[in-house]
C-alpha cells in the first residue's frame, strides 16, 4: 500500500516538473520572438527616420539629394511628332532650367550656404531630362555650348540679369530669388502640363514640377531661418 502511494506521489511530481518545463520553454520562445520583433522594428524605424530626417530635414540643404517621390518614366513616342507649341515649350523649359542652375551656381559661390549648390546640381538633372526629349524629337538645343548667363530667349537673358542683381544684395535677397525662380518654374510647368495630352511630355514635366516644389520648400525654410 505504501509503495502504491509512493508511486502516485512520484508520478505527480514528475508531471508537475513536465508542466513547469513546458511553461518555461513557451515563455522563452515568446521572449525571443518579442526581442526579435523589437529589434527588427527598432532597426527599421531608426533607419527610416534617421535617413528621412538627414536627407529631407537638414534645413533644406540636403533637398536636392533627399528622398524623392518615385519618378515617372515614359519613353518618348517619336512616331507622333510634336506640335509647334510643344516643341517651343521644351526649348523654353530647357533654358529656364538652365537659368535656375546658373543663378544658383553663382549665388552658391557668393554665399556659403549648401542649399544653392545642392539645388543647382538638381537643376542640371532637370536640364538633362529636357535635353533627352529634345534629342528624341531632333529639336535643336538652345543651350549650345552652355555658357553661364547666356540664353537664346531674350526674356530669360533679362530675367537672369535682374535676378543676379537682386541676389547679390544679401543672403536673404538671394533666398528670395530662389523662391521667385521656383514659383515661376512651377507656374510654367503647370501650364505646359495643361497644354499637352502627350504622356511622354507630361511625365517629364510632372517630375520637374515635383522637384521644383521641393526646391521651393527648401528655400522657404532657409529664409525662415535667416
């Protein structure tokens, strides 16, 4: 009788030990899972927030190189010729983007503020995007040898001279020049988009428009700080 009671006690103890071991194993697994998730979220969030703030939130100075919305890429449809107005629009935008680049490059040399040189580099990519369309449709490039401050369009030549005079007065005036250029660029791009039903032109113009909107924000932030 005693041996039977002893066997029952031993059995109960063994079962209790098994249950405790199982509980510990489950707890350890959950803890490991939580740690893994926490680490993954921490790294993902930390990296995303750090990169975003560094690129886009650095006082606007990193604007040209910051995180951008996905650009549209539509191959030029050379089977359908451009209208005269569309061809003229491309020619004008090529020089208007050059005006922005030339002004920002000059102001960047005068004032030690990276926003000018960074956005000047961005304007160079805008120029190249328009140049690709000019080449695709065999339209002569008005930029030619690409001499700073020289334009085929007389209105842009006059505007360049005015903007350089205004921007040379002070850093604050230079930032206002940047704002004025981007506001004009945005208005002109919106007009070009509204005036065409071609996907190839609209895609490029919309990419440039988003860039100009970011540039406008960058110059505005800098002016607020000065």
